[in-house]
């Protein structure tokens, strides 16, 4: 079933934001599986690989930023839903992902659906990193899916080609993509848009015109 409405509006665009720079990243592989789930229900998808952007550390000075920062903002802003994936480093999100999120703000995330994926090299999974992302999503006024995927011992879960070895894990990842796409479609219906405008305008935005 395609994610178009009776008015013939285009499909939802779901972006995957990868918080790992490793060439053979398990996080990137996990996001690609989730994006496959989004495509299964008719969404268009786009993998945002932070290696492709000329990013600098966040300083709060837009005039000092290279074009890659603004291209990243545009790519995230045009997405209807976003799947964020991170490896867990020292009990938190990766530094490159946190910096990328700091370079963005409400314009990129407010009112959008977020799905979360975390990958860990250890047995405990990426729960701490996912909790941090959930807090960031709330701070940016995004709608974060209740379900998330925490992958322990990522080196066990993927083969050398990046394929998921475990069928149950693959299904959970695909379901994240499907749910982000489905809820993004519902949030972009006329009735939902009216509600979201009222919701977003009710409280004063504490972040200002970020």
C-alpha cells in the first residue's frame, strides 16, 4: 500500500540519519534495513551519511559554517520522518551525531516522527544512547516512536556484507521503518496538520527561531 492520499500527494520521504563514520558500520546497516521497511509501505527513503557533509563543530555562528552544514539542514528538513541510528560510545550517542544534531534545531525536527536505533559492541545494548536520543527528540518537539531497537554485540548480528543474521531483529528494524512512514503519513493528513499547527503554536517556543 503506497503512502499517497486521495488528492495524489507525493509519498512520504523518510530519512535515515547515521551517527557512525565507520566504512563498514553496523549502525548504517541497521538503518538501511529500517529504510527498507519504510519502502515496503510506499515511502521514499534517503540515507543521510554524515561522511558526505563538510561539517564543523557547532559554534552557533551560521556565518562561519561551510555549505555542508546548510545542505544537511535542507536534507533533514525536507524529510517527513527520520530514523536516527547511533553506536553507543561511553554510555551515550556518538560525538559526530551529537554535533550534527547541535548544528540543527526546531526547523528540521519539530512535529516530525522519529524512530530510534542503537548499536553496541557489548552485551548491554545501547539503551543509554537511545534514552539520550529520546530526550533530544522531545527537546526538539519531535514525535518519538514508543518502540525502539537496541542491538547488543553488533559484531554478532551482521555478516561481512552488512546483512542481518537474525530474522527477528531484521523484522524489528523493518517495523521501525514501517511505523515511522505510517505515522508520518497520518501526521501529514489535513486533520493532523490542523492539530499540529495548533499544538506547535500553543506554547511559546523556548528555543526561539532556531
